[in-house]
């Protein structure tokens, strides 16, 4: 069989081509390695910044979730004008419009006193309360005419001086609320009440009636009050 002979010139060309390909591959490998090294270095350099950005994003997401979470608010019961439910049986606290009002402590002490009119020595406690608070004791006749009473027991209303000629007025807790007092004694004009009929023995004042004592005009109502009545 005849052997195939390769010319020397063709062999040289093949060697040169192989060498060229080797050089090209060497440059390609070198380029890829250099490129990967630069990318790795760049990635390493920006890692701290990426961590800071991630932390900031997590914080923003947490705040956003807090904002979008609805706040559950308890149902608010219906209230009467002046922001107070006058028929609320809970007498633990009052909620006046002006917590800074000068009569606030006076009303609190008054409600404690009036809470049990059947307690032993109630009349003396009332008389002492009038003296300690320097109250004006008043009666009321037709036409809402207020005059000084003779003594605390016979009075219909007690007036606590707030400032100037302004007084916070409350019912005398020694006198039960009956139809006569309600209709003709000025009580329904001075207070928003839960009165229906019959006799109520206990008062709970949520807002006092505010009266002005004018040296010339006498007593007149500036603002009516709010009170609850109980039969026992």
C-alpha cells in the first residue's frame, strides 16, 4: 500500500497555525481570569454597602408593616351633648369638658358625700361640707329667683365660688328630688336629668350648673349642668 507523504511546507504551515491558536487561547484564558479577578475584587469592595442597604430596606419594610396594620379601637358608646352620657350608671368617674375647671375637686367630693344619704350623721356631714367649702346656700322661687337660705338643711342648692362672680351650683343632697322640686323648684332648668316621676333620693352631678351672681341683676344661669338621679 502506498503511504501518503506530507510536504515540508505544509507541515510548517500546520505548526504555525497550531502555535497561533495556542497564543490566542492563552490570551483568552488570561483575559477571562483577569476579568473574573476584577469582578471579584469589585464585589468584595461593595459588600459592606450592600449590607447597609439591605439593613435599611429591612427597617423600612418593618415600619411600613407597622403603619399598614390597622389599630383596633373599642366601640364608643353614644353620648349626650356636652360629651357626657347623663344616664350612665357608672358613677366611678366623671368626664368634664374642662379637666382644669376649678370646681373639679369640689364635684368629686360632693358626689362622695351624696353617694349614701342614709348613712348615719348625714346631715352633720353635709353641714360640715358646706362650712369647709364656704358654700353659698340658696333657695329658688318662681321665675328662677335665687335667694339665700336660712340654713343648709332648708336650702335647695349649694353654690361653690369658682372665680369672680362665677359659681358652680349643685342640688342639696339632703332634699330628695320629687315632682315639686323638679317642676317648680328650678331643678329641670338647672340640670339635664333622668327624672321620670316619683321621688329620687340620690344625686350624682357630672357637670355643675354655672351661675353668675350679678350685684344688680342677682343670680342668673350661665350654663346648665348634668346630673343623674337614683331612687335609692
